[in-house]
């Protein structure tokens, strides 16, 4: 059975072609277009660069594919001229990308990123920020989701650890999707801003991270605050200190989330995905805490990996095929 997974959100577009439970080809649009994170492609995103590459390498055409699966956060243009696409929750695609690629028969699953799928309750709109799952065999069971409202006129969402780290990254002066540079800068700083930042985002218990819309507005002000420091040396040190403090908070909150999903599942193994799971320093701290006996982290933990998760979810969960480990 041939399944095409189409991945990404408003960046990191990708495609994954599987035959039964085997990944035949997976590639990101950026590898073909040479545009980092596939940003700035304009209307060209509708050309489906990664999808066409996978089909070409396999020597097949689109009608030969038995099923197409994608996530509900993907840019609509990516699905241009694709019919009968099965859509799944964005965080569910992340969870499938890590659990179904892991060697585990069962495991706790933690997905942490900036913004996930939209939820509409009456007139209230929220977005997923953290999701807890339990994987067993060929099934993934949802435990709980943390959600937040959008700050009007921005892409920022409350109660999001990923957005918190993004805001700090922007305050330091790095560009969008350059959070890895913040992680790299952190060891050169001090905890000068730790107490301040801890009042903006904190663990409220029961798996809940809290960061209000007012806190987002406050965090947005750090960019001007840093830039207005007159002495260049002091200004650069402040950037390092901001990175250090944010990294420390991220590590602490990720640890709390791992403890929570451990309590909820009593699993001995953990699978991680979502953009925050790309923070390798935090991952190492979690490993050293020995909350779980084993940890599997999807290498394509960002939105690029949702094509893998979509394809494998189609094979295992939608089609009901059993995993053979």
C-alpha cells in the first residue's frame, strides 16, 4: 500500500512516501528550492516540490498512490490539485512521527511546539500548544491538550513554551525560526533575567503551562529594552543573559511536562516531537533526570516531520495495520 504524507504548516513543507510501514522517500521543499524552511516561495509553494520528488524517485504518478494524509495546519496551497486528502490534527501528526518511528511497543508521547491546530468552542478560538498522548501498538490515545488564545494581529499564542522561546529569540535579535541560535548563545550568559521571565511563564500544575496575553506583550518589549542599552558590550551581555534565562526556564518546564505525562501513563519510555523537541540541551537534561528508562526523539521533530507522521498514521491508525517490531 502506497501512502503519501504531506507535511508542514506555513513553513517546512515536506512529503513522505511509504510502502506499507516502510518509508521509501522523505524530503523537504527547502532541499529542492534551496530556500531555508521553504520561506519566501510565494505562489510557488503550490508546485509541490517535495511531493513530486518522492513520486519521481519511486517511478510512480499520483494516481498510483492509495492514500494521501496531511495535517490540518498546513498551508492550503500545498494541497493544490490533491483530491481526497485525509486531514488529521497537527499535534497528532507530530505524535505519530515519533511513536511510529520508535522501537517502542508502548510509550508516553509529548508534543511541544509554538502553535498547533485551531479549536473553536462556541465563539471562542484557541490553539493547541502542548499535547500529551499514549501510544500502544498501532494506536495513539489522546490524554490532554493545553491551549491558548491568539494575541490579535500577531502569530503569538498564550500558554505556549515554543512562543515564549520565539519571543526571546526575536528580542535577542535573531530571525524567525532561529531558536537554535538562542540555545547556542545561552551558555555564555547569566541568570540576570531569570526571575523576571519566570513571572511571565510558569508551570501551574496538572500539565498546564501558563503565559498570558499580557505576558506576551511584556515579553515583546524586551527587544527595545535590549536595543536601548547604550554600551555595545553591555548590550551583547544582556542578550546572552536573556538567552541563558530563557533556556533555563525551558528546561525546567519541559521537565515538568515529562513528569506529568509519566504520571498519567506510567510508561517507562517516552517519545518526543514538536519544534521544542529540537532543543537538544533540554533533551539531554530530561535524559539525565532519568524520568524515563528510554527516550526516542524524532530527528525531524519540527513541522517537516509531520509528513512522516501523516503517512504512518494513515497506515497504522486509519487502515488498522498492526506494527511488527
